[in-house]
C-alpha cells in the first residue's frame, strides 16, 4: 500500500515538474520580449526595465526557473500585470466559486449517473434501460455551453425560477446562492452524469453476472443487498476510475460554465487573463489548474486502492 | 439427535428434508426451446448424502439451481420442489430469500470467483447470519470465527479480516462452506465442490463435508461427475442423462450391480474385476442428444448397445428394477432392457482412457 | 482540406477482410448506428457543398431585416445584423467538419507513430513517451487551448491545432495498447522471428490490425473536435466574427435570448445532431469492430 502510494506520488511529482517547465517555457516562448508581455499596457522603456529587474529577466533562464518555482512554492505567484494585485489573492477569491460549482456538479453527476446506471443494468431489456441509454447519449452529445443557453432560455427567461448570472457567496445568502448555482451545476454535471451512467451500467452488467453475485443470492440476501452491497460495491472501482479521468473535463467545463453564467471563478479568471494578455495571471492559473488535475488523479488512485483490496494489499500473501 | 441422524443415514426414516417431484426446466429463446431437465424426482433424507451424477449438460446443475430458485427469469419450471414441507416452485422471490441460505444452502464449483473480491471474508460470512438470524455485527463476527474453525481454517481470528485473494483455492472453498452452513441449513447443495481444486485439496474439502454431515446432520446433494468422489462420500446416487433420471440406487448397489446401460457405461472398467480402476467418466460412443425436443422414447437409445424398437417407441418409466418391490424401492432405473443383478456388461466399444489405477475404487468404496 | 487521410494503409490479407462483409451486415442491422451514419454523411455533404446549398451569403448583413423570425424568406430567421441563419449554419457546419477532420488527422499523424514506437520498442522509448502522454494529459483540453490561443493568438487554425494536440494522448495510448497486444499475437511473432524489419512488422502487420481500434477512436475524436471548435469559437478563441461558425453564432445569440431565442436554438441543434450522429455511429462501430466490446 505505502509502496504503491509512494510510486504514484513520485510519478505525480515528475509530471508536475514537467508541467511547470512547460508552463514556464510557454510564457518565455511568447513571440517578442517577455517583458513586453508581462508589462501589459504599460510599455515605456523605464517600465520595461523595471519589469526585467522585478522579474529577474536578465538572469540565466535556469536561475529564472528556479526562482519561479521557489516563489510558487511559497505561495507567491507574482502580480497581475493588469491590476497589479497579487495573483494569489485573485485565485483565492475565485477558487471558492469554482469549488462550489465543481462540488455541486460532481454530486449531481454521481447521484444521477450511478443511480441511472444501476437502474439501467438491473432493468436490462426493459423500457427503463432504453430510456436511460437514450438520455445518456443525448447528454453526451449536447455541448455544455448550448445546454447552458437552453436552460437559461427555459428557466431564467421563459419561466424565471433560477437566476441566469452572477454570484452570491453561500455564507451571505444560501438561498440566493443556490438559486444562482443550480443551473450552472446542471450544465456542468450533465455530461459527466452521462459518462458515469454509461460506465456504471457496463460495470454493473459485468458484476451482476459474476459468480459472487450468485453466491450472494444463494445466501438469501435481499435484492437490495445483492445489488447494492455486492454488485455496486465492485462496480465502484470502475466508476471511480472513470470519474477521475473525467475530472479534467470538469475543469474545462467550469471555464465555459462560468463564462455563460458570469460566475467570478477560476475559469472566468483564466479567460479574462487571455483576453487582457495578463500573462502573470495566466501562468499562475494554468500551473494551478494542472497541479489540481494531477492532485485529483493522485487522489483517485488513493480512493481506488481503498475500494479495491487487491490493489491495497496486492501480493500480501 | 445424533442417534436419529445416524439412523436416518442408514435407514431412511422420517420425512424427507428435500423432495423433488417431476421437476422440469426449460429455457425458451426466440428461436428454440431447450428442455434442460425433464421429469426428475428424488428425495433427500436428513443427514443423507445424495450424489447426482452425469456428463456435463445432463441437467444436474440446472436441477440444483432450480432447487435454490436461482435460475434466470427465462427458465420455465414445472413440477414440485418441497423443502421442509414448503413448496418452492412458484413461490414469490421474497419467500425464497427467506429460505435460501437458511434452510437450503449451496456451494459452487468455482471457489476463486464465488467470493466477493472487495469484501472481507468475515463480512461475507457474517452477512448470512445477520440476515437470517438477526445477529448483531459483533455476534456475527464471533460466530464467523467459530464457523471458520469448524471448516478447518487455521487461525480463524486473524483470517476473518482477510480478503478472498489472500486465500488459496481450497481455503476459499472452505469459506464458501462456512457461509453455506452458517445458519445450519437442513439441505446443502454442493455443485462440483472439488472439481476446480488440486487432488490433494479435494480430499480435505470432502472431509469437511463429511464431518459437517456427522456433526450437524446436514443432508447433502453432491453434484459431481467424479465417480471417485461419489464412492468416497455418497450414500445414494442419482444418475442423470440428457435431462432425465436414468438410475437411482444406494451407492453400494450402484457400483456393484448397475442396471442401466448408461450407468454401466459410466462405471466402465470399474466393474470389471481386476480391471483398471477409472476415475473420470469413460467415453461412451455417440453424442448426447439435443435437448430441443422431448422425445417419447429412451434418450439413450441411439448410443445403447441393447437398444431395440421398444426403446425408440416409448419412454421407459422410472421404476423398481426388481419386480414386486414397488415404486418406492431403493434401486430404480428407467430402462426397457435393464441388466439383471448378476449380468455382465456387454463389451464397450469405447476404449477406456488410460489413467492410473485406483484399486481402492473397485469395490465401490 | 480533407485530402490527407489518416496514416492508415488499407487492410491487407488479414482475418479482418474475411469478416468485412459480416461486420458490415452487423452494422447495417444496428438501426441506431445506421441513422447516425446517415446523419453524419448528410453533415459532411452539407459541409462540402455549402456554397450550393446556402440560400444567402452568410456574411451579408441586411439591416432592414434584423432579428427576423423564422419564415418563408428566411427559414431559420435572421440575426442581429440581418444575416440568414440557415446559410450561416451551413457554412458553420463546414467549419465544424473542417476542424473535426483536420484535428483528428493531426492527432493521428503524431499520435500513431509515437504509440507504435512506445508499444513496440518498450523500455526507454516507452517510458519517455508515457511521461510525455502524462504531461499532456495534465493540461485539461481547455487550458491547453487557452494557452495556445494566448501564445499564438485566437484563430480557426490555432483552435484546430489545440484540439488536435489535445487528442494526441488518447491516440498514443490506444495505439500503444494495440501494439503491445499484437506484438504477442502468433503471426506477428512469426513475422518478427522470420527477420521482418521493424518497419515491415510495424506497418504491414501491426498497424493494419490496429485499424479497428483506431477507427473507433476517430469516431470518438471527430464529435469531440466538433464540440471543441464550437466551444472555442463560443469563447472567442476560435473562428473570429464575422466568419460563420456554430460557436460564434451561439455566442452572439446570448445577447438576444429573450427577443430572438431561435438564434440560440438552431445552431445548437445542428451541433447536437452532428455529435449525436458520430456518437451513434461510433457506438455501432465499436460493437462491430472491437472484439473486446467497449461499452457493451
């Protein structure tokens, strides 16, 4: 167990290291003077010199990289070239919005996806399976941003139940917060729910025909215990893996969703940084996103090994 | 208790714990109907071991699954299966759930895959106890330790928190037995319990089953195609062929004087004094008939050296081999031309497979 | 634009050919897959014949006729500049298909050789390629696209490159897995033992037999690329207005949701139809081609 986790941790760190090089090099690969890029609108020779000095752009590239990493590790991600404020603060403000959005979407995807997947597998060949399959396929084929627009049309304009834009912190007004977060969460979670449903169904069909399910039935267990305690428990291994692989899409999807619903989250920060050519922010945001992604994948592997004792205890005897 | 058990083993007293009457199972698909089991009947008395023998596809496993009520929904089941006086055919699933694992339990051929890989064995045993006996988590755990001990697993207290992949095949089959006998069922169905295991491990598993029968009085249906296992463990034998019962007899009688030509074929060289003992079923010329139809004839006739027009013109009844002893006789067969008690077998055209001799089997036990 | 088919030679004398007819028949029996295939074909035809089909010039404003409801003159209505929606959707489909095919070809041209090398030679090459794949996967698609747009500037070409790059890891993984599997198949082993050169073994024996898996991957990649293009264009990182693209149209429609909801509905339906079609076709192909049966 420990050995396995250490191996995974080492791999993650290597990947993270490579990612940081790519991000760092990416910004330096910008056409022209990086100081120009970092300067934003302020492009007087003095300002550029100041930036070169401030960012140490006159130093050896390796030294620059080491400093970049050193600062990043202490939480200093530089200052926005647009606002002049620390990027770390901007990220600190944006993160809760995105995390709430992601958490709600994930909840939705897991509950709906696993639920529908189990029903489709248990009711194989019945109308329930067919309906679940069709809905999942449509869910996979509808682009998130269009679903967002359609939902706004339906539930914010035609029948104004939910709000179409803006963010109110949960602490300030929980009801208003949810009123504004429901549509974005549906938009972001639906595609994931479809993927989870399909995988759950496939995994459940596998495990429902397994010998140990026959054993469970031979024990006289109720259908609920057989399906939930035995078949689903085994299927979760696959489902968690798929969830992990799909979380990258969740990050991408958050960018779009925040754009549609004007939520001041991580994604909005990213897109704004691109359009305002705020490279310091962009560099930090991309690094953070990738680090988060790597971390999530590591966590998925940990969860995976908790669910499946064969991985946790692999070759113990 | 012990006395009655022993008595019943020898003398078939009391009501049968399991009574199967005219059981038929068919599977219908869009294109064809397969009659997997066709009119099988047997009784199982307390503490008795009944071996159900036959080639693969003869319906012996389907019969067991029907008794457990574990056949897929596509199966059509006819006849009657009574356990402790309760009718199982047509009983609602909820009723069956209360009986399965409590009154009848089953162990399967594949110990490697029959346990859930992601649950501890303690949980998998305890589950049955909690379901049927309403034990608390803690009580179930204690009882599970006892059960592991009962089936001969060393250091049960430390094994209880292990996962199936940490145990060997033989150990896993012992766990399966522990699960099966957890609620002290009156009937235990063992479907090829030793087939997937090493020869050395097989003996141990059979020993466990024997001791359970002696200590708990559990009646066992032992489904197998291994005549060595039959000779070692069974009291009575039911031979099946193509979904029908062809012969039923106490184990000694069967090995000594099998009456049905198919049974003789199965026993092959075992019957010839001084001949080579054989463990596996010998080859009998011809093919097992398709189960698509239920012919009004003897299904073994096409492969039988004694077959004549009678055999293809009507289905033989399953009755006593010795006239005058009635249908309830101990030795019964379904054949128009059964062998007499002392009659020698016709020469088999099939060459017996060459396997090491097992002299201990010659006498049938 | 579509002349460069993926680097897949036609399947030679393998078991596949003998089964080809049976597989085609199986595919034809799958009604959902056939429906998908037909819609996909229509979509490709529309993209190819856009100038012949579009009733109006997609970029020609008509200020006397803005935000017209769907009607006889403009079947799907007009946008805020009076441009014909149907014509813009037809041309938008053209952009979608272009990106869909080019991005997938790009991903295959780079991913297939890397996957072959990684799977066939193993050891150091495999390790290096696997780390490369991991690193690429560490950038979620949109982050990658955003980064590229920031570096290269937003345009259809750069969006295509970003989408293509984002699909490379999947292509590498699938090719690598197939290569690993096929390396141990008897006839490939025989070819290696008979002294077949690496090139011969890879391109005559392994690649043709990996075609099924790669075709399935392509049917996954194309709809993903179509959605990717619409997404990037929607965010302003892809096709730049006034050029028509389904994503650009949706982006513009957002400002007129209340007065002209049809502007948001039809381009979206076009995207859904195209992706659903390819997904259905892909599911059907997977059932028929992939012996280890993907979803089923």
